[in-house]
C-alpha cells in the first residue's frame, strides 16, 4: 500500500478530478491545496502578494502532513493535490515523506497548455462550486512561468505514473 499519492501537473491539467477518482479507488484521504486555501485564507488574501500567499500555502501543507501522519496508523492512504510545481518542491516532498517513513507514488497529470486554458475558462464560466476559485488568465500565465514538468530522469527516479497526454 502506498501511504501518499502526490498529484502533480500545471493549472487545468485535471489534477483535482484525478485526485478525487484516485482517493475513491484507494479509499484514501484527499487533500486539495485549493480547497484548503479557499476555506482558510481566501477572505484574508484580497490584494495579497505572492509571498503572503506562499507562506499560507506552506502552513496548510504542514498541517496536511500532520493529518497524514495521523491517518497512517489507521491504514488510510492519502492523496496530496498540493501543487508541487517545481522539481525543488517535489524534492522537498520526497524528503519529508522519507523522513516520516511514508511510501509514495507520484502521478503526473499532463495536458497541452491550450487544452488546460480551455478547461479553466469553462470551469470559470460554470461557477458550479466544484472548483475553489476563479483562475484568471494572468494567474494561469504566471503559474506557467513557475511550472516545471518532470523530466525523464525525475520520472524514472521517482517512478511516476503518467496520466493524460504529456505536454
């Protein structure tokens, strides 16, 4: 049994949809950074800069790790849909999992940028409450400057599962 499934991909790739499916299949505890950020911090972040948002993301992630630690003795795996947009952030997650003795699996959800933006635009227009918040085009474009798709070496090192079409 895998203790933690990490879901990675850029904005609109289908991470949340895949995370929910995976959590259901594995009877796992799902963690979505977007849901946590929306519920805990959104009202406080109007006009906040990226540093303020990033600090809160890290606090939420630390709490998720603590809850995952409590789920493990119960035999409950976890699904982390928490961003991990860069190789460095994935390396930190790997190190933290190793420090805590968790087994891990990385799942890379990929789709071309134009497909992802079309999905984001459609969900913004739907406003059906399924997604935590609106993602504007400038937000999408900014994340694109940060996102680092895992290269072949990283995928081989960490045993990535590929989902979707590689961008």
